[in-house]
C-alpha cells in the first residue's frame, strides 16, 4: 500500500468493475488509500478480516440491498464505517442504508469527483454525510424511539431546540431570526453552538439529528 497524506483506508464494493476502477482513481489521486476492491458486501466483510480499513464504499445497490449490505458489513466489523453510493431519488434506499448503520449516502446522478472525496473524508472523521440535494429534501433515516434519545439531547436549551427544528425545515438564519424575534447574528451563534454540542460540522448532520429525534418528519 502506498503512503498517503490522509491516512484513510477504503475498500470498494460494487458489482461493476469499471465503476470501481474509476472510484479508485479518484480517491487515490486525492491521497486516499484503496486497500481492496470487491464485488459484494460478503466479500468486503471477508477481506476486512485480514486487511485493515476505515471505510467500505458500497455502490450499485438497490433499495433492498443497501440496507442488507450495510448491516452485514457493520455486524462483522462495527468499527468500519460504510458510505453508500446510489440514487438520490430513491428515498427508501437512503433510509434503509442509514437505518442499517451507514454513515453517509452520496447520490451519484449529480455527483462530481470532489463530492466522492468529501463524502469519504467526512465519514472518516465520524460525520454523517448526505448529498446536498438529500439534505435539502429532508430524506433521512426513521426517527429513533423517543425513549432512547442521544445523550446530547438533554444538553439542548429550549431556544436551541427551536433553532434546530427550523434549520431542519430548511429555514435560513434570516428567516429563523424573523420567526423567533432574534437577530440573524444571534441565530448564527445558536447554530454554531448546536454544531459544537452535537459534534457535527454540516447542516446535513443537524437535519439527520432532528429527524431521528422526532423534531421534524422525513417526508
């Protein structure tokens, strides 16, 4: 394995060798080490038993397969993150992948090389990643049961919860300020505090958090 700047190790899994070859070239050009390329999730899980990796990038899957593939990899190797590449207009596939434990979903229709690189780097740092068009449409995993909230929930103030809900509904800082009687700068501070408290860096992750905790629906 050649040395890389990022230190990220990736296994590619998908039924099209040509696409896997293209993804490999994009990632390796960005300093991401591709340590394996296989056709199925089962092969990826087997390879991970002998070849250490940080992420499995799963592509070319249907809505029925993406959840099963993600679950198989995560069950065998819970420390390895999964990024799914698929159709952004297939809401069921997105939800199935995230519900099964995937940390990201990249819609391929409008994706460029840089989007794949960003998705891999975000997932490698523990962030939840969604393509911009998915975040904007609020497509996410089903809400988690109310009886099992993430610990960070208890640390949100009432105002932060209001801001989070409106952010998840696609409102801008200016719109939120008008609705809550605050200044845009104050809303920006609340938004920054939310990202710090929830340990996320992107608005898409805030949307996922809000959906999973029932603050907004995933319609």
